[in-house]
């Protein structure tokens, strides 16, 4: 069993070996730039991890694992255009550094490159692998659409939000784990279980992201705290607060969010104070624990021996931003 | 052997049966809209035609054939954003009717749907089919990038242009024919030959489009004549004219193209007169004949019996906009 660290290294190596230096440079430079921004490489590591715990050979999973990471980066590239985001991982986004047309077309090309990597798999497994990837890609697009809809939609309910993050974030985590299982020739039943585990883990992961955006430690989180609050993003915290707030608190909350005179630290601090009063942080934490617990239950039902499972448990912890 | 007309009907039926009515509507309505705009459905008809002349069953080729058409429409959708085009087939483009974000994301989703259709094929043939499709999609993106580069690039040579239209247009025609051959279990040699035929046919097809844009009959062509001239598009005609023009003619040509005081009918008529003087229409026609001739040579080397080949020859003629 490889350590989590060595799986990370294997994926980093694979990306270092992959260069897009060909013509037309205008098309491939933004792709190299995007892939070199790095990131945690969480999804390909999940593929290798899952492949290995099911007894597969990780070397046969490298290309498809990279495919998922390239796909993920493609979605970020196009999402950044749609959100008009200036920065990604502390660097200029492609549409800012180049232009929107470049970002659209380089993104489309990354999508093809993702498929090329996914296709580099055992031909006998290809139909199953491709169906999984297509299904995932479609759902991620649907999730992004719901996310955009919610920006202007007044009546977003918590189940709508949970469905959105399931599509936009959790299915790709689930796909990563199932892909590893398929490549290890795991049973259909096991592949389904690890997918379901991935959904729960992905939900916990996104909710943790929402929580850290409001209550995280800037130095560790790597993003500005309160970004979601500043942009009135309808996160789990936002929706829960509006569900629970009554009377004066509701009026104050509404004012803090929608009064354009209030902004910056005043807005963030005001809303965080209300979140604390309503115990939104604790409620969110419990929701995270709930999904993480469901993921752990499924994991235990899979009955791996201890030697094979400790690294996976560590990764699941790491995804929730915990020290241990 | 099915008639050309019945192949067209079969594809139209298949698209009529394919509806995207699910949620989120904001994502799927633009896709339905795009696919309902129709078009000649040339690429899927080429798939079925090729499948049949190689002795395959067209029913097994319907989904992959649709996949190529959906891919083609996806590229038009994203190209229209990049070109800021207001109209497509006489209707508002998606980014005009909705907005750019919708056009980006619905396009991405169409790309996934294209892959879903391509994947619905005999599993034994899937690796080959997927490799062909990936290779084609990548080249089409490269072609679009070169096309965009040429807008601002001063020194575009005719071979550069020919390479661009090969990538942007001809490879998808070639892919259509090769896909049909693969699905009919044709030999590798035959599949390669029909691909090469498709490249020549695709080149002729695009050059014919360039020619008709300048010298076509508006009522038959379905586009405004002189659109390429109005936008200073570096077509074969443009590049050839600058190659051949000398002295006063070169000065006049440069003025007509780049003097912003000259526009509309004055510009179009002035440039067309120079094109006629330089015999650009005849030269382009000869270039079309050259590529069509090469396509016909390959076709004849494939040695089909007459009953199977007449419809294909008719289609090849039709693609060049000829009455017969």
C-alpha cells in the first residue's frame, strides 16, 4: 500500500511529465498555465487510493486519474469566466490573463484532453469508464447551472442547495472513487458503494468549504474569509440562517445582506455575529459530521483490512481540513 | 442501399425523437433550440452513407452519427460567442437570445451529450471510435484557434490557410466517413482511405463556401454575399488576390480592404471587380476541382460496385453546391 504522500507524488510526477508545447501556442499555453497552477490534486489521488484499496495496480489508473483532474480544471476555467473571477489559486484567471475567447477555446480543448486521458484505459473497461465519466460531466454541468440560477432565484430551499452541491461537487468525488474501483476490477456492488461514499464525502467537503469561508483561519484556508458573505452567495450557512432567523434578527440579517450601504468588515462582522447567535457554525458542523459519518459507515461496510484502510481514512479526514 | 433522401429522413427522425426537456431548463432549452435550428445534417448522413457503402448496418451507426452532428453544433455555438455572431441559420445565436454564460455552459453540456451518443456503439469498436473522435475534436479546436489568430496576423500564407481549414472543417468530414467505415467493420486500409477522401472533400467543401460567399447567388446560398469581404476575412480568395495583385491593383485592393471610409456595396463591388480581373473565381474553382478530383480518385480506388456508389457520388456533388 502506497502512502498518501507517495500517491500525491506519483500524480505530481505524471503532471510534470505532461507538457503541451505544440502549436498553436495561443491554445496550449493557457492549458499548461492552468495545469501548472497545481491545487491539491485531490481527485486523481482519490482514484489511485480507491484503485489500490480494491487491490488494483495504480499504474493502470494514472491516465484516467489525470483525466478527472484535467476535467476538474477545465470546469474551473469555464466557471471562472461565468463568475467573472479575477483570481484562481492566487494567480490571474485565464480570461483575465488572456481573454474570454482564449478561455472558452482552451477550456474546450482541455475537455478533449480529459477524454483522451480517460480513454487510456483497459479496452475491456472502457465502456463502463466512459459511461461513468459522461454521466459525471453532465451532472457537473447541471450543478453549475443550478448554482448560476440560485444567484437570481429568491426562493432557494436547503434541499435545492444540497442537490446543487451534490451535482457540482460531490459527483466528481464519487466518480473518482468509483473509477478507481472499476479499474481495480472491483465488484459492481463495491463500485456502487464507494460511489455512494464519495457522494457523502463530497457533500461534507463542500459544506466544510462553506463553513471555512465564514469561520476559517485565513492563513490556513488560503482564501479571503467572508468571500461568500461579500457576494451574498446562498450557501448552506446563508440559507440556514434565513430559515432560523425571526423578527429583529431576520430584519438585521436581511439588512446586512441586501443594504448596499453596508459592506466590507461591517457586513462580514455583522453577519458572522448573527450566524453565531443562531449557532449556524455548530449546525453546519453537525451537518458535516452527519455526511462524514455516513461516508465512514459505508467505508466500514466495505470490510477492507486495516493495512489498506488507514491511508484512506486519513485522506477522508484531510478533506475535511482537520489536523488529524 | 438507401437513397440519399432516406438517409436524410432517418437522421431527421432520430433528432425529432431526441428531446431535452429535463431540468435545469435554463441549461437544456438552448440545446434543444440549437438542435432544432436544423441545418443540412451533412455529417451524420456521411456517417450512414459510409457505413452502408462498406456493407454495415446503418441502424448501428445512428447514435454515433448523431454524436458528430451534436459535436458540430456545439462548436458552432461556441464559435458564435467567439465571433460575436448575431445570427445562426437566420435565428438569434444562443449568446444573443440568452447570454454568454448560458452559451458557454449549454455548449459544454452539448459536448458531453455528443460523447454520450458516440459512446453508444459496439463495445468492441469503442476504443477505435473514441480515439477517432478525440483526435478530431482536438484538431477542430486547433483549427478554430488558427482561424482566430489569422484575424490579427498580418502574414498569413495560403498553406497556413489550407492547414487551418483542414483542421477546422475537413477533419470532421473525414471523421464522419471513417466513423461509418469503422462501424461497418471495414479494413484499416479502407478506413484510412475514406478518411483521406474526406479531407479532400472537406477542403473542396470549404473552398466552395469561400467562393460562394463572394460569387454565389444570394437566393441559393442562404447567406449575404460578401460577408467575408465585409469582415476582411482572410479566405483563399483574399490571400490569392494579395498574392497575385501588383502595382496599382495591389494599392486599390489594399485600399478597398483597409480604408475605413470605403464600405458596403462600394467595397464589395470594388473587390469583386479586382477578383474578376485577377481571375480569382476561376483559380478558386480550379482549386476546388483539384481537391474534388483527388477525392474522386480515392473513391474509385475503393472499388465499390456501381449500385453502392451512385448515392455517394451524388452526395459529393451536392456538397459542392452543384445542381448535378
